[in-house]
């Protein structure tokens, strides 16, 4: 059992309460083992046909976990991807209200692109093109200048409640090399360089597994999978 307490509480009193609640439980023999990486050997496409005016699309790819050396570079890469797909799909062409890219925080981790669109093919084509840009074009200092500020804001907003702080500490304790590493998040983000972003884009942003809910006939399978 891992117990995380966040709050203005007396340590001795907390130990007393924990002992009263859990001391009689039998001792287990659990041993923590790293989660195996998920396999993304090839691109796939699964379509659930529905008579909808809008197609719902998600493309999932592998991502490093919080304890991996690539974690911070990948977080920045996905943040850049999110900004770029929003500009291309929403702002410039108005193909979707909220195209997105985001990254999880699990032991066997993933990231994804997501879009709802009438023109599924054009939207996905643009998003895949932005992934390709990250892989092939130089990421300049100007490209990443605003990223630490973005994470500074979102990080502290996400830590507003005691529960969210406890969850963050628990995550780092379980899969991030120890709870003290939680305080190093922003330093990790600030230290990311352009060549690291390009490297993780090539390493992880490939062989996307797409799921679609919508008009099956409107989906270009070759575009989604390359096959």
C-alpha cells in the first residue's frame, strides 16, 4: 500500500490514525516491476460505423513514461504538436472545433491526436503532416520559447487541489523514480532542446493506431495507415 497525505496535518497524529486503521492487515509480498512497453509495430484502423454528421477520430501512439529520460522532451513535442494542429485544422481551415494532441501519464504510456470533423480525411492529413514536420524540420529556439510558460500555468492549475497534489506525488513515487522528482517537472521542461524534440518525434510518433466512429465510406484507409 502507498499512502500519500497532503495537508496541514500533524505527522505523529497521522501515523497514529494510519496504525489504527491498517496495522492489523497481513503483510503482503508484492514486488514492483516495470510495466512492459506497449507494442506499436504497425499502423491500424478500426472503424465503428455510425450514421453521424461528424466523424470522431483518435490516433494513438507510444509515449515514454514519467520515469523515462525521453519524458520531458516528449511532453514538449506533444505540446508543440497540439498548438500546430489547432492552427492548421481549426484556425486556418475551420475543419474542427477542437483538434487536439495530448499525452498520458501511465506506466505503459501513450499519446494521441484527436479530432471531430465532417471531412475526416483532410483533417487527419493535416495532423499527420504536422507530425512529419516535427520529425523532419529543425525545431528552433523560437518554436519552444513559450512552452515553459504554458507548462508553468497548466502545472500549477493542475495542482490546485490536495487530491491532485497527492496523485502527482503518488505517480512519481510509483513510476517516476521517487516522489521528490515531482518537484523537478518544470526544470525538466525548461531543459528540453530542439534536437531532443525531433528525436522523440521520430522515435515515438509513428505507427498510429486509429479508431473512428462515423461514416466508414468517408474514411481513406490508405491515408490513415499508409497501406
